[in-house]
C-alpha cells in the first residue's frame, strides 16, 4: 500500500528544512514499507526521492558517500532500517531513523536518534539573548540538519535588524573568507570578508541562508530572526570528498553578486593544477583565467586586461609586495602552503583601493588552527616547505608560521646550456600570521612576511633582492551597525645587481623602497538596503633610488648616486552599496587622492616645448627635506550596477576611474629581476585610467555550470614609456628618458566553468587588443613615429582549459591546455654597415609576432591512505609541464655569421619538464 | 631541469617588406684630409650587399659659408680632392647632399679641441673562447690620454690596423697551357700588407670631476685565431673628441645587440644620426656626419713569442699535380719537401687575401 498524500510537500531543495516547518507524524525506528520491491530498479537518487515523497521521510546523507546505484530490495517484510542497511552495507553506511521520519545515512556510525528527539524539543524554541543558537547535530564526522535562531523571541522590534557573524571552518575553527551568504527570500548575496565576517541588515522573519565557499560545499540553513544578534556559521570543509577541487568562487557569485571582473582562487585548486617542477604557484594559476597574461616564461609580473605589469598591486594580508617573483619570475615569492585564497579585481575595484590602474590582487594567508597544533610540509626538486600552526590561546588566538627555501641548485648542473649550469640560485620566504580575538568586539591580527633571492646568473649578473613586510590590524565593533578596521602597514623592497655583461664596464646598482601606510576603514550598515564603507589611507613612500657603482676601478669612472625620493599619498574613500530592489543594485564609490612629491630633491626645469635633456635645462631648484615639490589631486569614481533578469541570468555594468602615482622603472620587454620603482614627480605626471565593463552571467544545469561573458574598454593616459635607446641604468634625471602616452585596450572574455563533480574545470577564451600611442609635435618625443603600436604583451587570442578528474578516491588527475597568439616583436626592415659595424634598421615597433604559444601540462595526485590513526598523511604529485615538448618561442633574434644574417628562436622550456613532489602533514587526512 | 632544454634553433621569420634608406658615413677632423663621405642604401636581411649611392652632390660647408665639394672617387665614395683643406678647431661644419631631387643635411657641429694621446701599449692576454677547444692568446691594446680639459668629453677611437703576412707557399712554378713552367719571381706575391678599419666602435664619456686623464682604457684585442699577428702588426689609433649627440649615436650602434640572446631585452629601435631630409622630415636617413678634433698615434707589435696560431692553413696537395688541368687557373706550384705540390691560388698569392705587396710608407720593420 502506498500513501499518496501530502499536498504540502515542498520542492525538493527545501526538503531539508521541512523538518522544522511541518509537524510530521512519528514513524520512529519501527517503520516498515510494504511492497518495497515496487520501488526496485530505480537509481538511488530517484529511489530516495520517491520514498521521501510517498512516506514523508527525509533523507540526510552526503551524496558523495553513496554512488547512484540501482536499488533492488527483496520484500522480506523486515524493518525498513534493516533493508536500508543491507543495501548500503557495501558503502559502509549505516542508517538511523528518528521519530520524525528523518533518515540519517552515515558512514560507520549509527545515531541514537532518541537522543536527538529530546534535543530538538529542548532547543527548538530556545533563545538566548543576542547569541546564536547553532542547531546542528554533530556526529563524529558529519553535520546534519541546520537551523539557526537569532535574537530574543519576546523582544519587540520594528524595522531593520542587524545581524553580524563569522563564517568558520567547522573542524579547524579557522575563519573562511570569501564565503557567499545568499539569502533566497531577499535574492541577496553577501560575502564574508578577509576575517570571515559579515554583516546584514534584515527584517524580522524566517529566511533561508545558503552558504558556500571555495573550500566547502553548499549548505542551507533556516534562520529565524527575532531581533538583532549574532549569527555564526561553521562550514564543513574538505571532508566531503577527497580531491574534489571546488573551482572559482561560488555559484551565487556569478549571477547575483554585485561584483564583476572578479576572480577567486582557492588553495585547493593550486594544489592540483600542474606547475613547473611541482612548485605550487598561485600567480601562475591566475594566468589560466581570462584576461590575465604574461610576456612569457621567465618574466616577472602579469598583464591584466592589456595593462603593463606595474599597474597591478599584490597584497599579502594588506602588505603590498613590490617584487612577487622568485628566480626570474618562474616562481612566486609567496609560499602557496600558507595561502588560503587569492582574489583578483580586474575591474570595479572598490574605492578603498587606489593607486593601481589595472588590478588589485589580495593574497589571503591562512589563519592558524585555534584548537590544536599541526605541522605540514613538502619537498620537490627545487624547494622544501614547512608550516606549523596552532593555538596561542584555545579558541581565541592562533599562530601560523610557514617557511620555504630552495635546498639545492644541483638540478642546474644537469643542464646543457652553459649559462644555466654556471648559475647558482637561492631563495626563501616565510610568513607569520597571528590572530587574536581580545573579545567579541575587538580582533587583532598581525602578519609578517619576508622573502629573498640570490641569483648568480652565469657570473654575468648577480641579483640579490628581498621583500619585508609587516601588517597590524585591529578591528573594532562599535555596535551592530558600525565596525572599524585600523591598519598599520610596512613594506620594503630592496635590490642589488652586480652586472658583468660588458666585461670592460662591470658595475653594481641598488635600490630600495619603503612603504609605510595607515588605513582606517569603516563599514556602516544603514539598513538592509544601504551599506556604506568609508575611511582613508595614507602612504608615505621613501625611496633610496640607489647608485651606480663602476667596478672597474682602473677606468676612474664616476659613481652615480641617484639620491632619495619621498612622497605622501593620501586617499579618502566612500563606497555605497544600494539594493534598490531584490533584482537591482547600485554600487557607487568615490575616492579623492592627494599626492605630494616631497623633497629633498634637485629639480631641473627645462625649456618649454623642447626635447628635455641636459642642454634644455633653464633652471635648477633645490627642495629641502619633506618640502612639497608638486601636489596632484585627483578624484576617482567607481560605479557599477546589477540587474538580475531571472534566477539564472543577470547583467552588470561598471565604470571605474583610477589614478596611479608609482611606476616601474624597467624598459625590458620581459621584466628582469632587477627593477626599480619610481614616484610621480615634478615632471612625471600620474597615470590615469578609466575602464568601462559590461557583463552577462548565467548559471545552468542546477548551478553546476557557470557562464560569464565580460567585455571591457580601457583607456590609460600618461602611460609611462621609455624613449628609444633609453639608458635607465645611468640616468640620474629619468624624466629625460621618459615619454608619457596613451594606452587603449579592449576585449571580451568568455568563461565556462563546471564547478562540481568528478570532472570539473573551466574553459575560457579571451579576445583582446592593447595599443600604445606616444605622439608629440616634437619629432624626438614620438615613439614609433607617433603611430599606435601593439603593447609588448598584447596577445589577441587566448584560450585556456583546466580539467580536474577524480579517477578514484585518493587518485586524481589534472590537465591544463594553454593557447595564445605570440607576443608582438619588432623585426628589422633592413641592414647596413656603419664604420664596419653591421647595423639593423628597425622601423615600426611590434609590427610582427612571434609564433603562437601552445602548452599542455598534466599532473597526477595520489593521497596517502585514509586511516584515521597515523603519524603522517602524505600526498604525491607527479607533474609534467609542457607535455607536448613544444619549443614555444620566447624571443626571435638575429645574428651576423660570416657576413650572413641568421635568425634564431629562443625557447625556455623546449622539452617536457617532469617533477615529483611530496607533501605531508602530521596526523590523518582530516588535519590537512 | 629548469632550462635544461632551453634551446636556440634556427628560425626564419616571415618578414614581408624591407625599406631602402639612405645611409651616410662621413667625417671631418682637424687632421689632413682627404675626408671621405660614403653613401649607400640599406639592404634586405636575406641579401646583404653594399649598395653604393652614385652620382650625388656632396658638399661640406662651414659656418662662414665656405664650401668644399667632394667628388666621387669610387662608387658611392666621395672625397675631398684638395688635400690642403683641413678642418679648423672651433669652426662649425655640416654636410649637405643632393641626391635624387632630395636635399639632405646635418646640423652645424663644432669641431672640438683635440685631446692628445699619451700612450698606446699592449699586454699579452689569454681569453676563453667558447667555440674553440683552446684559449686564444694575443695582445690587448690600451690607451692613456691626459690633460682632458672639458668638464665632459666624448671620445671616439677609430682604429685602423695594418699587418704584414706571408702566403703559405712561394710560386716556384706556374701551370699554363698544359705545361709547368718556372715562375720568374717566386716571392712576388709571398709577402703582403693588409689594412683594415677595425670593425669595432670604442667610445668613452669622460667626466673631468673624477680625473683629468684616462689610464689603461682597453681598446682592442687581437689574437692568434687569424694571420694578423704572424709577423708584425701595426695599429693606428685616431682619437676623436666628438659632440654628445654623435657619442649617443655611436653608443647605440656599439650596444645595439648586446643582449639579444638574453631573457631580458629592450625594445629594438631605429638608430638615428644627425642627417635629415630638408624637405621631408619623415624620411628616415641613417648614419651620421662626424666632426671631431682628432689626434693620432701608431704602434707596432711583433709576433708574440712562442705562440701557436689557429687559423686555417693551406696544405700542399701533392696528388693534385697529376691532374692540374682540372684546377681553376691560375695554377701555381711550389717545390716542397716531399716534391712538387699545388694548392688553391689564395695560398700562393697574398693579394687574394686582400693584401697589397706594396709596403706602406709608414711601415718600419
């Protein structure tokens, strides 16, 4: 007999919540289903649906733990529970059924459901003033039913209530930043910030909160809000499925968030994507996203949407990192072990950030475990890594220390190329991250960072550089609506290069930049529709522009001291987020920058409308220490709007304007390990940028697929370009070598992601165009005769494919395929001899292109066994970079050989690069 | 295994067009002439040949309106005929060219006070050369100059080398019309002197602040990988005190491909000199007219003692004597230890290596 009742059965997705909404008749443990064979031959998932529907049962289980097998049960009139146990026995699943008809299917554990029933009764309506009541049931390794109540039921409230809370990892108790909190009824998504916190203005009522983070599966909660209060979420991470890589941010992000031109990469993803020599690298992974390129292997820096590398800023927990590369840019100077996630703003940069035109890249370090001490590490052919974390005070404070170092450069000895086998490399980096919750209203955070490189490149160049940084932050909640974050940030980058390229004229050069910053950021939730973020930041730059020291003392060559350079960059900002209706929102931001170049400095004034050089100097002005030489004041505007057409489709539009007061002094096509940063000054105007973006976003097939299309147009003025033949190494008055022009860039980006399942990954295609123009009435102040030319890194077509496949538990494979048009190159258009020397005549810049770039990489990952009691859990990763062994061109160059001009192609990775790395952590898989 | 495979291979880029630009190479100093101006055209990469520009009108003009016309002595080579004409220190000079209905000119450039050369000397030096299994051995030439008066001086050294060398074999016999005949003057083409412009640009920016002289600045290295040092070698160093713009031009030529195989190259660019088209400033005229105060010094060196030379020697071909009719005439023979031998004519006639049998006037043995 089959019950055919229950008109009240809601949609399946809300089944999980129905437990608390409807008062079910009690079935209890003794439930029996007659004619069960009628349900036979259905797939497990359909079977569950049908049983649930027909018998008013609710199944709770982890879909990953039970495959979609075909169910066959003999009608032997035994208890339903026994029948279930019998069919699920191959999966080591045990069933428990409580009195409300909830069926819990858990691995190896049976729940004493009678305990739960009393638990429900007792807790269901309990409230405790302003404190959350987490009503989740915990077994050893699963979280089940989720409902939460905020505030005091008996409290009389009207209007908007403020609910604040934090999203944490259920097991590690570490915060989860970048989690989406989607409130279905309001059609509104918010995100946990870098401290895992969120805040929302909301009216009294019942809501469904859907939480998701890059690290976890989606979880749904029924939240009943009675009055303002605290609401914390503990998300289950990692345990759901080993090796499942949850890609990108999350599903609501795409369609429903206000953000566009935004990417989020989780640490898990970095682990599996193949890399050179097995060295996990978050920035290299970002190159697989649309709109992000680099000049080539071996170049530091990335190019975002047609911008040069110096228009990006990398923050590690608010510390700006001025040189992000290890060993010629092959690796990134931040150890990926210690990274929780990385977010990239390619457009619609919030007003709290200023000073970089193209992108803001936030690298968020992991927070230490609040419960217990842990250690992990790894080794590959280049580096060894170690990370230790643990509580400082249980549940209040924690620390994390991560260090990485090259342990040998023996591998270089095997290399045929003499330049390389004669090279020596050494690099290391470390991160210390301390967080402490003084009380509920005051949180402290301290992050320290250090990295260095010592590279001896074939005795021709000796590079030696380091980054140091420290950030301190204090967050204070004044009340439910207002919170303030206070930051003190210090960062420094120093570099030296001993250059023996010309044996007759060896020299040494050095450079140092100090960045000291104070920042205050306030967030004020006016009501559920209005959020204000406002504050200011102030940066004091002190540069030692270094010196040029000739090393051949016989020649009596003069030493050049470039002196020091100082500036103060202040910005005030206001961001307003306005949810006009559930489907329309508007973000407006303004930022006002006041930048002053400060003394001491000797400033030359040059004749107007002439080529500026030594002979056009008309006056010299000496400015004393900290005296204002020149002030630039510029407003920045950030506007974006979102319109949700339907659940699965939205349109967003954004406009950004930004000013940039620093630039990189590097005129090589690929960025060399030695470069200097410079400040806008009396002569060099700040660069300014504008970007207009339109995007369409769609999710489909049960949100498993995510599609986006974004198109942009970017215009940069006062772009820094160097004159033909500029010699920035010796030039004390750099303005004589700089020309400022325009950059025009446009493009569109398609991205399709499959987010879950055994096979997941993405495909993207980008079309882009980036052109510079430096045009001036004075002939000498033109580049390329005043005509537009392709930017050095312009690659019109780019295609990336990333695929991860879980073959079986513990064993997964990953591959990525990269295609892009070759970068532009300038070829000679003639040759002649002058004084017996062969000279190439170059005409139009970047008129040609090097051959297209194609690369396929693969990797395999094998997890150690999943026994719970063991000392060490290990993971092996085998990877092959450039599996096709394609000789991708890095450069084309010409040589004169016995009177004949010959051309050659230089490749960096001409054969597959194979590596094996081992990562470990103390304890079992859970401790990962 | 990072760059293990870092690799360089031949590659032919698809360059679809070439430009043909006028190239000017001229000079005037305070030393005696004749002064020459070379006019040519750029050529495509795949067929590098000197394409002289003929029938141009070439004139050097000074700032008081005096002009001297240069006449074409060889294809594309224009020289002052009047050897009395000399540049004067302090005067300004410019070069004017009329060619193909276009007028080209340089700006006026002041002829600077020459800086005297104090000494040119050599040191024996060994160097590692990648392509050879042995190290090279030779002379490094150095220069000392003193009393540099200007605050900043731009010096350019133009070097001309002359060396005496011998052929492998004397011409004992000559094979003409199927018979071997004794050659009247076996040593006729045995010894030659060859003069070359050193194809290297050596320049130096001197700042008086640190010192008013130059000590031991390396100029040029000559080694045992050619015949140059086999007997006696002479280097004529012309030190020119030039203007900043010319220095920059030469510096760019000297450094044009310093780093083109490196990972970090700068954007290549057109090297522009001081010549322009009067009527069309967009026409790209290459090369430069150099005006400099000059001083000269010559130095002789003999074969370094105990040196083994590593150039391609000629071997005597004994078997070839039996089928001399198959050789391209002239066919010379020499009587060697093992009998009569022949070889390529270049092994007998030093003129075929670009030498001249006439001993230069300045040569001292």
